[in-house]
C-alpha cells in the first residue's frame, strides 16, 4: 500500500475515508451477524439431532474456546510480517468455506452415511470455523482501533452492535422458519440449509472487507512486542486477563448446557425448537434494547463499573434457570442474560482499548483471548463431565451445575474486581482497593443498584414495555 506511506491522518480526506470505513464495517458486520444467527444458536440443537451426548456438547463448546484464542495469538504474530487486511481477507474466506462441510454433515446423517462419525466431524469442522474466526479478530481489532475516535468509541460500538444484533435475530428467525414452518422439511435438512446460507452471507462480508479503507500499516511491521515484556509493563491488564480467565471458566461450566436443559427430555423441560428459538431470540432482543444506554453508561461512568454490573448479572443468571420453569419466565431470564452480555462486550472492548497502546493491541487482545479460551475450555469440559458422569440423586443434575456456576461467578467478582483500576488513558481514574471481600461485594451490589436506576431514568419507556412480562413471570 505504497500510496498510504505519506498519508496525513488528520487530513479531511483521511477522516472521510475513516468515516466511510466505519459505515462499511457495519454493513460487513451485518453480513457476518446473519451467518452467526443462522449457525451459532443452532450448533447445539444440530449436534443433539446428530446424536451428541452431554460430554460431546461440552467438547463442542470447549474445543473452539481453546483453539480460537490460540489462532488469535498466531494471527497477532502474523501482523508483524503481513498486512492486517490481507490476514482478515484470507481468514474470512477460509471461514466461509468451512460452513460448507458443516452443512453437508446434515445431509450425510439424513441419508445415513457414515453416521457413527458425524458428531466427531461436526465438532472438528466447528472447531475449524472458530480457528479462522480467531485469526480474524486481532488484525480486525487493531484495524478498528485505528479507525475509531477514543471519545466516541463506546457509542459507535453500541450502535454497531445494536444493528448487528437486529440482523443476527433475522438470521435466527430464518432458522426458525426453516425448522418449524415448513414441516415437510426434515430437521437435518433444515440445519444443513442454515449453514449453506451462512456460507453465502460470509462470502458477502468478504466482498465488503475488500472495499474497506485501512490506515497505514507499515510501522506495525517493525514493532515486535514480546509477551513477557508486555505483561511486566502492564500489570493492570495482566490482572484483567486473569480475571477474565476465571470468569469464563465459571460462565462455561453452565452456559453450554442451558440449550441442553431446554431441549433434553430428561431435564424436565423438553421444549420444542420453536420455544427454544423464541427464548434465545429474546436474549438478543433485550441486548439490543439496552445496548445504546450501556454504551453511554460506559462513556460517562467508566468501564470498571460496567464490568461489575456484567459480572453480577452473570452470577444471577443460572439461579434464575432453577427458579423459573415456564417458557414465559425463561424469556424473562433472557433480560438478565442480555444485560450481562451487552455489558461484558462493551466493557471488555473499551477496557482493552484504553489499557493497551496501539503497538501492543494485537498481542494484548490475543493474550487475554487465550486465557478466555482456556477458561471456557476447562469450564465446558467440567460441566459436561458433571452432566454425564457425576452421580447426583438429591437434585436435578442441571440445577446442581447451575448452583456451582452461580457461586463461582460471584466469587470471581469478589476476588478480582477490587484489584482492577480504570486506565490512566480514561478521564475516569477510578480505583477500587477494598480490604475486605464482603465490603467489596457490598460496593459491587451498590454499583448494580445504581446501574438499574440509571437504566430506569434513561430508558423508562423500554421498561414500561417489560413490566407486564415481569409481573406475569412473578405471578407464575
């Protein structure tokens, strides 16, 4: 890209290119979100339709969780030699191609061809899908960091995620249409069709990426950041990474099995695909309702408070699965899930951007992603082991799993959040340093209470829509 060697990053021309690139990123992300909507929410039901056991479902979640961040680390090293845009383009192409065999597996199962091995093939290709997705993230993350203004970053990503969420919901509803409306289509053929649609959608996102502007990338090729050097120079981000490892472990002990709990006949629920997708879709809808205000909350009050809010909602979530059993109640649970996920995504991205210098963004995000992946890998395996092999007679095995997850998620908040500090790059230099863990818990609950009141003040109309649902759930 020789034409960029002398570019003036403050010139009106470059600013216009950046603005256009950000808008194009929303379109590209929408195409990616549609492919996610037609596949990610259906991966567990697809595997169950192929005959997967609880342990295999755990491994389905575990293998991508560890392989994706390893791919991110490898990709961050590739950035030292190759242009970020070229890495993104190749990775997206390979990811698109991988959707094809995942779609073919459903056809092979339907026609009873090598059916004994199809679950393992599905897990293997699904892991490949995650590997190529992981290779995309570090160069894309660095690329977007160069395009976005620090002061407007929270609001931009909130708007982007809100639009992408709508498109992902459309993808999920497309799946619901295929699996339930056209009753003449066998379920395995429906799953195959969804993955073929994802292939087409991902190819379109590649087309848009090829046309998107990227700032000068030459200096980054000369910068070599070593992991040990990076960690020694940024201890706050090191603590943040360790916190995310333990949090993800606690999350993935239970999260992969919410879908199994809804669909498995032994769970006591045994919901239809229709109810499964309706409940799952509402999680994304609630996410969209609050994304904008969560982005503003982050920009106004800092990411540390948002991290606290996210963690406490994550801790509450598995307990609600025990207490609420009717389908309308499960929809209400998605309100908590949507708030937790939206808060996590925005706080994670913004805390990472504010804590990392431009030259270390690639290796920094790769490092924390590896720890996230290891945590998810171990958590998924432990959860699957408990479901299939631990003899539990005194309580529903899913409930036992959910209780363990809730306790661990709360413990992670109490232990780690008091040690984190807001980045010096932020104007909100908050630092929590509390001597006693129970005092820390009190302050975290106070933060959660403040967050809820903030939402009530800023988004009162949205809450009025939700009040009838809340009353209905509590009455039942």
